[in-house]
C-alpha cells in the first residue's frame, strides 16, 4: 500500500532558502505585492522575481497558477516556483494551489515559504492529496518520495490545524489504494483482512462470513457472489466516539471486487476497469479510517458487502427469483445490475441491527449516471431534504462535486414484475433513478437516507485537481465533513 508524503512545519528560515535542494515555492498575490520570503528570493535571484511580477505574463495570471523558474541563480534549488495566491484564499483555492505545487514537485524535496499565509493548512492538504502515487505493482524501483517542509510564522498553530486534515487525507489514500488494487490481489478475503487491521485505530471490526449471511437471510447479496470461488462477506466497522446512547450514522458501501456482469456478461472492451466496482465500499472504509484517526466525536457504523460477480455453472441466471433479507422477492432480469442486490440486504441489516439516525449508501451503481453527470459530480438521491442538503453543503465545502437527482413513484412502474414483488432493473430510461427507487424500497419509513451513485467520480481516466488518473477517493472528505458538521 502507498503512504502519505510526510509534511513538516517550521518557523521561517530565510537562510535555508538559498541552500534548499529540490524545489522552493514562494507565494505572491496577483497584485504582485511581495512578502519577506519573496523579497529574499528576489535578492537571491538578482531581481528575477521583480522582473516576473512586472512582466506582461504576470498580468494574465489566475489564482492557483504556478510560474516556475528553472535553476535560479543564487539558489541551490532545481526550480523556484512562484505560486499566485491571495493572502486570504478560500479553502478550495488553497488546496488546489497546494496540489499544483505537489504535481510539479513529484518525488523532489519541496520547501514552501508561506510567510503568514492564511489557510496554509489547506495548502498542505492539497499537497498531501496530490502527492499520491500507486506503484505497488511496478517492478522498477520508484523514486523515494521527497520531503515537504512548510515554513510559517505560526508554524505550531498551522500544524495543529492540519492534523485532522492529514487524518482525512490518509482516509482518501486508503480509498484510492483499495480502488486501484487489481482484483487478483484485492479478493473479498484480502479486502476484509485490510479492514480488520483497522482495529489498531480503535475501530470495532466484525467480519460476517457466508454461513452467517445465510442465517440472516441475505439471499440477494449471496446470489451475486455464488458464481465465484471467492466467498461473499459483510464487514461491519464501528466507531464509537460520541455519547454511548446516541444512535449511529450508518454508511453502507457496495464492494464488488470484480464485476464481469455475471451471466449477463459485459463486453470485453473496458472490463478491466471493473476492479473499481468496489469503490463504494472503498469510500466507506476510507471514511471510517479518517474518523478514527481524527478521533471524531460521533458514533458511526460502516458496513460493506464484499462479493465477486462471476459467470459459472453455479451463477445466478436471468429470470431467477430471489428473496431479500427484508422478505421481498426480486426477479433478476439482468445479473449485471448486481450492486443494488448487495446493497439492499446490507441496508436492511444496518437498520435492523443499529437503528441508525440516518443512512448513506455509496456505490459505483450505474453507467447511466455518467451519461447524466459525466465525471464532475456524483448523483445524489434522498428521501429527506434536510438530510440531503446537509450532505450537499458538506460536499460543496470540500470541493467534491455532487448533484441531487429526482425520485418519484412514477418510476416505480418500471420495476413491476409479473412473477415477483419487483424486478432488479427498470429498463434503459432513467436507469440511475430506477436503481435508486429499487434501493428506496429497502429504506424504512422515517429513516433519513441518501444514495450516492459514484460511478462517474470514483475512478477517472484523466487527472483531477487533487489526484492523478485512476482512483480519486471521492467522498471521504465530504462524508468526514458531513459527520463533523452534523453529528459531532
């Protein structure tokens, strides 16, 4: 697994700037006003910074831009990076600026002379998020990650403010690692083992095996995994940081470690990307890690259903009828609509056992949500405006795209079955909505509930502001903020 780049905070040391190797960054607002560090860099480079600020190029800069001077005279560094950032930026501006510095630094040492910059902890958060690299399976020895030092006039205060952000960044890292991992490595058993290791952080972790799932009546979940030799599992993670008698918030994640589509086999092209179909479970795992590491003062339970959807002589067939834990029967029209079959049993179990104050499920559920929202926003479905708006506010504060989608009884008509209580698909029209309508049937009356379809944002083919291409870790920051703002 990967590790977070270490970030240290120190008091300003102007003399260190000249001798620092790797990359050195200074911060200048768009009006060109220099702080002491920028003025020192200007003297070291014999006026090069002044010439840059007075140039036509600087007149066109935008917040977050970085202008690099390679091999600056008077300095040992490979580059002097001039970061354009107002002294009082928004959190998202500071994080994206830090991410831009991290992208340029790569594996090189990075010294950031931040002076008395406001939101320096968010600048550091951006560096932590963008420094991620998944190279666990490359035989070529990778470059050792460089050190990151951020100097600030209030170094101790910034370090304290950064500590909970760093915990969240570690949760994002875990989610990315899990989502990037190939399916021959991240089997259902390996996934469960990695979650069990989080007992060391203070989480209570329980692994429910197939015999227990059968006893509980989780037949729809078991039907998805019955074609695979990998055993199906449900992992329950509890963080009890709040009052003993407070009901927990429940997070439920789809953990299909590989999805062939089952008997309803997917096309070969692009099937290799289905290693990310456990992305919802990955976000739940990363969020629980973040909550434990930052010692969240809330009660939260995370539940993930871990299965593999494979075709075999024992696999579920289209046309089969399966009874859910709730007791409703489902006609399986398409075995590639398997995520909702995993979620519905785990959601019902979460409500029956934990009586949560609210429930959020996450899944890479439908390709249709990508058609609707692309790769910028997750689809948000909810039965409770207050609960939903609180999440959307948290996602916005963390700069994680989320867009509310509709629900309505009219869509239920598409799920009617001739021989069972419902079908598992509603046809091509409104595919993401009918999937959410299916899940809503397993939400108890008066239970605040949010369904997050993260198929478009869990893993992407091009880099984002905060991550290289591949797994993004979307959702960990938003959910941690949601817990912080509403349950602590």
